[in-house]
C-alpha cells in the first residue's frame, strides 16, 4: 500500500474444553461472521489457530493448535521458500485439553518474506494452508512502513467487522499490535475458539504482537485465567510466566527500522524500584532510534469518567493516576514520542502533554493545509492515543473537557500507524462505519501527523 506524502508543516486456573474450528485466510466479512466449524467436523490432526510473532532481530515464533486426541510426535513448520523444516515444541497447561505447538524460526534474512505451513510430519497427517510473514526488517532500512493497532477486542459483532476490515487492510503492513484484553474468554472455552478463528487472517500472515490487559492477567477480571492462556498461546520477546503470575515478565521491547517499540504490563507492578520500572528506565535510556513508542493496556491520560482515571499520586495499581505519576517522569526524561493505550472502549487523541497534564505543547500544533489534518511539529511532549476500540462493548461514560484532549468519541475500529520515513508519522483511526458500528465502513474518523526535523 502506498505510503502517504509528508505534510507541509502548518496508542492454570480455569476450565477450557477447546473446540477447534477453521477460518480461511483473508476470509470475506460474511465468512468471518458466519458459523464456525466444530471439532467433530474437521479432519483429525488438522492444525489451526496459526499465528506468528517477532522474537528477535532474526527470529520469529509460529504457534498453532491441533485436536488433542490425535497426538503428534513430530510437529514441524515447513518454510516453503528454502525447503527448511523446523521442529516445534509441544506445550499445554493443566486446565486445558488443547495441545499447542510452537516453533522458533531463526537466522532469518531481515525483511525477507517467508511462506510456511504447519502440521505433523507423522505419516498420513494433515498440514495447514500456506501462510506468510516477513522477517523483521533491518534497523538500517529508512524506507516507509506501517502497522495496525487496537485493543479490547473479544468476539462481538463489532469485533468481527473490525477484524474483517483489518484483514482487507493488511497488505503492506509489517505487523499488528493488539494492546491487551484479547478474547474476553474469562475461562470460557468456546470464546477462545471463536476469537482465534476470528483473527487467524491477521495472525497467520503478519507478525501479531500483544500486550497483557486486565482481562488477560488479573485473577478476578480474567475469571481465574491469571495470564496462563496468554503466555502459552502467545510468544513474545523476553516473556516469562512462573507459577506465581505476580512474578511474570510480560514486558518487552524491539527495534523496528527506526522506531523502538516498548511494551509494558500495566497490571504488573511498575512503581519505582520494581523490576518492571527498572527495566523500563534502562530500556528507554538505551534507545538510539529517532522514534520511541511505548504501549500498555491502561492509559496515562484519558478524559473518560469511567472507572478511576484521576491522575493522582494516591491512585491504586493500574489506574491512570499511578501510571502517570510513576512513569511519566521517565517519558519526559527520555523523550517518548507516542503512548498507545486501550482499556477504555473508545477513541481519544491528546495533544502533546506531560507534567501530569499541566504542560500542553499547543505551540507545536498546526493544521495541514492540504487535508485539514492536525500536525504536531517537533513536539516537546508525548502524544497519547486511547485505542480500546477493537469491539468490546461501549461503557457509556462521560467526557468532560480537558485542555490536553484533542478529540474523542465512542466508535469501534483500529488505527493505522504509517511512517513515511524516519521524520514523519501519520496516524489514521479507521472506524467500522455506521452508528451501530457493524457495517457501512470502514471510514477514517480522525488523523494526525507527527513530524520531526
């Protein structure tokens, strides 16, 4: 997909009985919204729920699921371009009947496209359809690129439409970032099945990166899942899930061309002197790329009245108050450009803001004469995007005026983040469409340029 031109300067403790279903890659919206194929209707050993993710500069993880009653002694990934066969590891956990397989494809050529199939090398076994991904690009590549991002999805009608829209918009995008609250399964096996089938067109043909949300990790909000399905089913850099979820490492970073993406866990302790805080400080200090994007499920800034969003030193763990007071000094010190959030099921864009909302860099804001889009030129503070728009139900909150809030509304959809080069980024929020958000779209509801000299 062509990149936009730069403007003129003017964000094991539950019961699963997974049923397996299939969804053809890049299916049309009607297929995504249709009935799933049940476990009894697929051939024994047929793999599905295929997804890939970046692990390092030269490695990618591929994960899939197959019927548990047809054990595989030789799970493999066939990499079509090179005739490479990579063995997979079998993995499961106490509270599921499913068998997951994961393989690490190493020594990949930066930016090279790879096709692949997954399955069992045992005689008579069935392999998946052919999928594809591109290896992580070189850090020296200054050309334009783009990715898609959103949070808070689930399996609602709006989520299915957003998925279909993204599947049609996937060509040329280098990765997809899902910012927490993945399936809203809450221990329900059918929901995990529905969600994985729904998003396979996105996951199998692009690196699918995730963060942990409260409904993925916290005991009550996840109905006892405690992050176990999240860490078994998704393989992210540096990820570690011990017996005690409170000791989990669910934060990571990677360099993608000329941006550093830093993913934090907003439901893992992040106060000063905690492991995550120390890691974040050291990670931000070491950034050498022109752009730094930090992403976490919960927000530092959101003008919604839903929940506890006051920015207060006394905020409890996970609310915007404690996040802002704990982490914003690091953002200011190390020059974080953009923060991607979710959690609130709506869209909001801030002006460049810091110092607990007391500094708003309106001097950097102008309007592009060609398209009427806001332009932030060499901003001196962080721009925050609330993107809890993947499909989870609207919360019906109020939105009192805030000086730092540029725009907000309750619609479903996703954001395109598009870099022309290392000096210009454009964000477009793509809504599902009509006021019910289940059709008549997609349509760009908001856009923003951030440019640097």
